[in-house]
């Protein structure tokens, strides 16, 4: 195949042959890389009439395969079918959202008609600006938790936060990991995004609470699974209609999952664990809402999956098993990044009627008032690296963004769940505008809201983005101000001397922004004094015009350590840190209460 044929085939498959890098320079993917990616994609013909079409309420739908006129019938969800005529491939507008059925010319097509926008904070609290906390589930502590934070601790924190005026609690991913390999505890490298990690639920029996500040995942996992086994043995003594109903409802996907998890043990045991986990997260959301939170739990949907896990194994055709997600080279990562995860195949999604994507949305909105989509640019494109290749040999692959966003909006309304899209990093030019139109809130993070060396005033932040001090992958406010983040990175060789030399100027710039916003006065404190800076940062982001402010618990408490340091494996205790105080007492510290008051004072329209 000559070069021009490879280029044409790549473009037809949705590969961006030409792209713009983070420095604004045009780039072209090599022919060799294109060929390797095409080989991994296995692009082939799709049916003339796909099994599912998406549409927007009040707008006509283009129906492939109808050249002039076709008679058919439309069955709205929950109603009887009625005759309809398709003229020149156009189906008249439908005014009701839902999963409808269209039949014509021997074809039966699912028709997903979505509202124009997702369910939003404005639908929950018109004209108000709400706030919430973010927490790593495993990091919470309660008596008898066996060394891993769980949903009981989540409920405790939610109840406590609600008394201070919080309306949301954003959680770390709770996806199923690998029961047979507890050393694989990274929450963003799941085995399945359809099911839950049983280690994040209460084992239901008395257990000791290790005093360590770090989680020993293998040891704690062994203890929890031992208690789960005892509970399972008791469960087997009496039938449970609720369990049977759960197994029936989750159907073949649960059967596939427990077949994978139980390949070295009893699959029925793993179905039992999923039933417990489902009930535990439902109870945590109920506790949050009963305490007065208007959103409650916000779950986190990881961008990809381990290709050796349960979900990919059950549906290999739905995933790009020979490609991994990453990022192209840029000034921060000159070699690019390979995250070692796979994602949906765009062609596989279309061919399957988007069933795996819909199932994933439903699983993660099931017991939540909101969903955060990690690396939300994946709705539009992903940088994919061929197996065995370097990140620089990757390319951007397009995804059917219109279909995906409509499905997100439809499921958002059906679950009454807000949607937050993590739109940090290299963002396509029109992506944020499309998210805004779709009601997907972006994320504005303090460290990135700059205009050159100047930190932007809160009023310059987006009015449709969630305002945050930091994220799990970035320095805490105390860590940044003290320079602890730079010392950590210098120790592993990822902080340059130029970055270290620049930090005093950045501190001065940040303090000036705080002063101009009216959240501080006087001279900036020295690097070793962080309390006033953390207070100011929280008051500062709370003044942003967006509908929701979310502050990580690390900043409420004022710790210097961040949960994860990207680019490290053993050099930093990623996903292992625990808070010292129990979840129902952690907000009662004077510094935490002071910061929570700031959130309420700075958010106009707060209820008492």
C-alpha cells in the first residue's frame, strides 16, 4: 500500500493525520505509525443502518438508508407504536426524550432522543452557587475499618459536611479492581467500570483499625476478604430474594464479571460482594441526601481500563486491545505518556448500538447525584499508542462526540445526575464550547487559572466550570506554598532548577491576586506558614462564578501531601495516604471549620 493510500485509509478511520502540538506547531503522523495504528484498529465496513441512532429533542433525525421516502412505525418508550413516514432520510422531530424504537424497511433501530443539555446544578438550585468536598474514599478513617476507608466512613463524612452547608461529596473512582491481586490498587486502572471495588465497603463485622498513616493494601485486603468470607458463609444459610433480584437485574454483565473474578474461587461469592457493594453505595447516597445534600455523591469515571481485566475480557470487540491511551510529547513530558490503559473502539461502539458506553454511564450514575468524567476530551478524541510503540508514535483518534454527548445528556436526566468533564491539559479548540452547549461543567483549577505570570481574578474564571483549589494529581495549597511539591519532585528528578527558582515569584503573584480579590491583606507569610494561604485560596476559588465549588479534603485540613504524584510508581506512596481523625470528626477541627465558613460566606444565595 503506497503512502497516499495509507493516509486516505487513516483519515477514513478517524485518525488525525495532521495535528497541532502543545506549542502550537503543526505535526504529521508518520506513515509507519499510521500503518501500525490501522492494523490495531482493524477498521471495516459498518452496517448501512446502525442499531442505534441518537437525536436531540425537537430536532429532526437523519436516518441512513432512506434515499427518498419510507413508511414505518415509531414506538415511543412505554407507548404503543404509531405510523410514521421518513422523507429523504429525515425523521420528523420528536419532542420526548427516551429510548424509542424506529422500524422501517425491515430494519429496527433504537432511537436515543436526548434533552439538549445535561441535568445541571441550575436544575437543582436555580440561581444558587453550591459547594462540596472531594475525598479519596480509601483515605477516610473510622473505628473498625480494617485499614481501608469505606462507604460507612463516606456516609459519616457526608452527614458531617452537610451540617456545614455542603451539597456534594465528590469521590475517587470506586471501580472494580483485581480481587486476586490486591497490589494493583490504583483507582484509575480498573478491571471493570461496570462494577464496584468491594474493598471500599464495610465488611460488616468488628475489626481492628491499623494506626498507620499509609494503607498496606495486601495486608488490609486479606483481612477484609477473610471477614467477607465469614459473612458469605452466614449468607448461604438462608435464601435472599433481594440478592436474587440483583443478580437477575445485572444479568449477563454480572455473570461475565464474576466468571472473571471467580476463576480461582467461587464466582457466587463475588456476586455476593457486588450485591453488598451496590447496597453500600446506595446507602451512602441516601445518607448524604437525607442529611440535606442536594447533589450528594459525585462518582468518578476513569478514562480507561486495564486490557487484562474483566470488562475487556468479556467484550474484546468493544475495546482497542492493541492500543493504549496516552498523551503526545509536550514541554512537560518530552517523551509523551503511555498510561497503559485501553478504551472503547469507536467502530465497536457504533456496531454495538453504544451498549457498552450506555452500560458504563448507568453503572456510574446508579447511586449518585453527579458524575465526573476523567479526561473528558476522550468523548471527542484520544491519543492512542500502538502496543510496543513509544508515545511519540501515537496519534489522535476521533470519537463520535455528538452521539456520546447526547447519550450522556439522556442518562444524566434519567438519573438526575449532574456531569462534570475534566478538561485539563491539551484541550481541542472547540471542545469546551461543545461541553458548555451540552451542559457538561468544566473544571477550573487554581494552579492553571493564569494569564502569563498573573493569577486570574475569580471573576475571570468560567461561569460554567466547577471551581477547585487543586486535584488529586496536583499539589495541595499547603504543599505548593511551602514548596514541598518541588522538594518531592526534585528528589525523583522531575523538578527543574528553573521551576524551583520561579516559585518565589509565583508565591508573590498568588498573594497579589488574593489581595486584589479582598480575601487577604498585608504581606505574604513565609513558605513555612501555610494556614493563612490555605484559608485565602478557599475563599478565592469560592468567589468564582461557576455553579459549584469543590475543595479537596486535603485542603480543608491543610495537609502538604497530595494523593498521587503522576509519573511515579514506588517513589511516592500513591493512593495510600489516610487522614488521622475519623470521618465524622475531621471537619470539627478549628482550621477546617474556619475554611468551611469561608465557603459559605463567599457563595451568594446559600441557605442558612
